[in-house]
């Protein structure tokens, strides 16, 4: 009955979601306080108080027919898009206008909109492993071909030599996720400049246009003063995808945006395509109430100190147990080297201690596991003795 393409997607359904569902099952048996679920990047920090206040104010003061109706443009409210552009200009010394912004149904919706807008069947999209596994599905949605750059497990900066070799005349887009899920690494300005130079040279060589898609749901989650480069400054054919899921702890509200700069080749045509793609993909427009909410909360951020404390305690605790991992610079994930080559076997062993972690093969990087530390601090502290018991099986 189901489509052939969906058969493969169902068979390879998200290991992250499967682990999350397993956590719910175990919680029903042992109690939630005795299950240490590090599977899903679902923020545990509540949204800023300003978000609640904005919702109340908007609902009380706005005509409900207008508030809950369609937007005039599929790209979103003009005043919201202008406010987003103004905020970006103030933060990053850019010069966007409201017309450069497309309000989207989260970052995932935005990625699908831009890929729908630019991908022809057989076009190649490059991603740097480890990468968010849904990139493969999003590319496949439009009959594109995902090309992987193998992981650099020394520092998880992208392998630019391999990248240069794998760009072909069929390369249509390159996805950069910064800060990175699952490693927490931030690609440095030096890395971005080198990457941009390679792409410029390849465009010139092949006479093509290659779009750099900067996927940035974790932009605001950077630690120790680390700067996250804003990629439109380094490469003209850049599209930025953003989400408020992490910065305002609103993952279920599905609100974000795309930035399509004037400097991009055929930018007006791409913007028009994104407008149509938003409609024909079934989104129609981004949630209207949430557009109004983020307009009022553009300067709000989640409490980063909460994640930073979890980062420090989990990283230090696992290192003391003997596990090998790099300290994340951003996001809220810890990428840990499995003590055995088959990291799925290690994930199964962890379940014996009610520890739920995600295999690195889900991110095209076998031999590692991902832990999402956007959990309560109590969960971190209570899990460490269990990690010590788990470590005794290997060290």
C-alpha cells in the first residue's frame, strides 16, 4: 500500500525517536526518576517569562479573526519579517530587509522549503559527517542525492580536502550545521573562510551556482565566549535557516525563518520559489500566533547557564569514568567515543542501567554515541553513578 520511497524511510526510521519512546516505556516500569534519557534534544529549560506574557498580550489585544487567519503572504507577516531583519542587522552588521526573510515552520520546515525551491532530481547536496540524520530524508524528499564528507574524529572540524574533491557539476547545495548536532563543535571563522573559498572556486570552474545552507537552530547556545560566524558575510550564495526551538525553548511551536540575501544569485526568483514552496508543501504559512510572539521576544534568550552547568558536570563526570569525548563549544550534545567498535552494542549495554543514548551511526559517524544534556541537572547527577557501573564493563 505505502509508497516504495516510504518503505525505506519507515525501515530506517529515527533511532532518536525510537530511543525516546523506549525511555517512556522504561519510565513506566522503573519510574521517571530512575531512567536517564539522553536521547532527544527536547529543551528542559522553560521558555522565558516574556514569551508567556507576549502570548497573553497578543491574544487579549488582537482581533482573533485576524490573529488566527492566513497571512497575506505565505512568507509571513510583513511587520514580523521586518523586525527579524532589523534584529539581525543590529547583531551581525548585515543589511537585510523584511523581503529577505521567510517565516517558516521551524528549521526543518525551512530546510524543506529551500531544498524544494532549488533541487532538481539527481542534484547533489553535501553534508559533513556527523550530521543530523534527517538531512538525508529532506534531500530524498526532492529526489536529490546526499553526498557525505567523512568525519574528522580528531576535532570534528570538516574535512575540507575531501570536500573539495567531492564537489561536482551536480553539486547544488552544501549544508553546514553550526553549532553542530551531534558534536557541539563550532566551525571556526577560519574554517568557514576556507570552505567559502573552495565553493567560490568550484562555482567558477563548473559555471554553476552552489548554495551554502547554514542550519542554525543552536546559534544562541555557545559557551565560553565562542563566536559563531554569520555565514552570509563570507559567501554570497548563502541561505540561513533558523529556529526558535532552542533559543526560546519552543520546539513544539514550530517557528523559525529563512534568510535569503540580495547577494544570492537570482535572489528574487529564489524568494518567489520559497513563497510558493511554503504553500505547496502544505505549511501554507508559519503559525501566526508564534510569529507575533517572536516579534515581541527577539531579544529574549533561554538561560544558557543551565545548559552550561549540565555540560560541565556531564563532561567531567564521563571523563572521570574513563570515557573519551570532546568538550562541546555549543548546542547541548556530548559526542562520546564508544568503548567498543559497535556503538549500537554499547547503547544496548547502557540500557541495562536505564541509560538511553543514541548511536553515532544515526549521524553517519559509527563508533560514537550522542548524549543530549538538555535534561534536568538532577538527571545528570543521578546518572553519573550508573555511568560508573557501565564503565566497569569496559575499563
